[in-house]
């Protein structure tokens, strides 16, 4: 559990518990208790959208890498079967 917690907060390496609580308190003062659920929902949606976009890009890159050798093999076969080019 500790490893997962550290990977989730890797962007906050030098903050201890008191500093995190102080930041949350300032956020509470700035936005108010009524707006915090709305703010957290919108943050969650934006993080999900970002993760989805990055996974889509990763899938597209992986699929293009997988399809690249197939295209090269087809080109080699057409070159071998064409007697005029030899």
C-alpha cells in the first residue's frame, strides 16, 4: 500500500502531512465547502479524460509499430514477384 501511495503522490516528494493539511485548508477557505465536491468532480473528470487520451495515443503508436513490419513484408513480396524490377 505504501508503494502505491508514493506513486500517486510522486509529484509531491517533499511535502509532509502537515503541509498537505495546510494546503487543503487553504483550498477550503478559498473555494468554500459547497464548491469542493463540484471542484473535486471536475478534477476527477479531467484526470480521467487525460488518462484516456494518453492511453489512446499509446494504443495508436503500438498499433502503428505492429503494422509497420507487415507493410514492409508486402513491399518486399511485390518487389520479388515483379520480374521487370530485377
